């Protein structure tokens, strides 16, 4: 899974900012290692954020995102292809150079489903270390789900007893039942009631069912396939409590694209999308518009682009399966995720916000 596995062209990185608690802001002390980096290498994208702590969160000082399709064909062959490896090594070299220029002292560099699933995933990690000089960590599904929640849970309605948070990736998709935070000291692990990582995302689903031309019967077949994979999670969620403010919270290029189409954006604008509330009917209308577009129309759309035109409808099918499994009147859109979660964890471990029991939270 990668947050923004199909992220729109031109999208700026998220910059969480904090909230003050009590009568005064937490005491601020700049840590010794003041520059941090988070790298997320997924099935489709290679994405980097470089940030420095601030008194109320952190400030992004550099970013990089490139579609590399590392997991192209893995669902069929079980191996990372040489062309995909070459594209990814080139992107990782750019990330390495950016981290060096910015003087990064603390970093976490993760790889997700493509490297987990591929027979030659460990060999690829060794090759990255040898040729690029970066130590990538293949994270397990639990870590991925927790990082996604850490990165965007602050966008949940604080009055909602619980929400369903999801991250539609290139090779896997994570769904989390998240309870309301009852106090600042409560950890993300305490809030996560149940979670699942589906071993399928927009790349693998499109490779299986088709992504360029998607007739109605193919779209419904994709939805049915995902709903079958969700059955156990739906059954386990039956004991969880909802309320009238229950909602979905989604992070991925799929949901940010739907938001961009809903807003009729000529060019993707993260400032207008991150944190956007959409009514259920608005999501349905935006997906209907996307499904009515030809491949060329999707490719020319400023919120999609040619590199993602064959993936976005697979993402819509995954979202539709989630919506049918967990009906909600509204959904909140997050243009943030794994990398932000990594940065928050690194800075929290270094006590970058000394005097605060937990790091500052992003604005709702």
C-alpha cells in the first residue's frame, strides 16, 4: 500500500500543523537531529518528504514523487521486472541526493507490497543498498496500517464514536476501524480496534480485470471481488459501535482524484482537497463522471494524467466496495498518509515537542 498510490499530478505534500492545548503552547526545544525524512516506496509510487519540526507540528522543506510502477506484473510473475527496477533505482537516487542536500539526520525508508510479494524483493533491497546507498525496510502489513492511521487520523470527526479509515494502494489496501481518541496520551494502537490489509490495490486489480477500458460488468466484477475479500473484516466489525457522526476517512490518489473531479479542478490543488468533506451522493456523482470518461479523457484530465488513467477506475471499484460494506453519509478526504505518519513517529520518539504528551495534531 502506498498513500497516494495514484496521487494526482502537481499535488503538494501535506504539512501537518498542531493545535494548542491548555492555556499555552507546549515548550519548544529544537532537537539535535533537526531534519527528518520519510520515504515510501510502494507498488506504484516512490515518494519522499523531508521536514523539520516546528513548535506546532512540522514544516516540509523538500518533497519528491514519481510514478515508477515497481510492482508492474508482480501479480502475474511473482517477480520485480528489470525495467521497473531500473526506473525505481533512478527515482531512489534522486531521493538520496535530496536527503544529502538537506542534511537529513534521521530517516525511515520503507518499502511495501511490491517488495513484500515479489520473490526477488530482498534481492532488490540489497541492490538498492549497493547501488544507491539507501537502506530500505520492507514493512509488514500491521506497520503499514498503523502508519496510515498515524498520518491522517487527525482528520477524523472528533465527535464521531468511531470511523472507518482506509488507504487504497497500488498493491494492497488497508482498512482500519478507528475509535475516538479519549485523551491525548492514548496511542494509535489503543485506538485501532480491528484492521485488515487486502493483498490487492489499483495496479494489481487493473492488471487482473483491465483498467484502460472498463465496461459496467467489469467494474461490478471488481467491486464483487473486493467485497468478498472484505467479508471477514465486515463480520468482525459487527461488534463495533457507531453513532450518527460515523464517517469514512480515505487516503489515496483514488479519493483525492474523486475530490478533484467533484470540485471541477482544472489542475489538482492539495490545499482544496486535503480535509474536504464529501457527501455520499457527491462521491457517487464524481465516480459516475469518471466511469463515463474514455481512457483519453481520463489521461487528459488535470487531476488524473496519462500515468494513472488506467488505474483510477480500479481505485473507484475498491472505494465502491468499501462504501457498500460500510455505508456512511459522508467521507473525509486526506492527502496525507504513510510518510506523515513516519515523520510524526520519528519526531515524537526524539521528543521534538517536549512538554507535550503527544505530538501536535493536524488541523481538522
